[in-house]
């Protein structure tokens, strides 16, 4: 078990569209959210890919925060965003949901 698993009480999951890019103003809001969560001592957990979830993870990383991505193993056509400290690979959505339920809070963008 990783140190981040052991810090489950400080995990917050951020979920949102993977289709929104950096040109969209909502991306900046997600980045700021990730930064603020990390500043407050939270580990930011996301789906692990692009879009708003990548924005939140990158925001957290911009201030030295910890990040975790939850990519799906069979999604070989997608590469996880490089902003994550750890990747907790999931076989399916139920495994991903198990990790999300470990979080203290979930933010839906």
C-alpha cells in the first residue's frame, strides 16, 4: 500500500469532462481548484486523463501538491496525463469507484 493510500483522510477526488481543453475558461477554474486543494493539504485524485481532471491535477502539482490518477487498464488508446505522482490502475469502473469512495470528498465539475 502506498503512502497516499495510507493518507485516505486527505484524499479529494475531482471528476469532470475529459473533453475540455486549455482554451476553455472552465479549464482555468479546474486548475485553480486543484491548486487551492493542494495548498490546503489535500491529495488530488482524478480519472487520470485529460480535460478538467488534468487541469485540477496540474494545478495541484503547480504548488507541489500530491496527485493520483485512476486510469482504466483496458483503455490502451489513451495515455494518462503526466501530472500524476501515482497511477492506481483500475480494471473497470467498479474498481475506480472503490478508489473514489476512499476519498473524503468528491468534486464534480
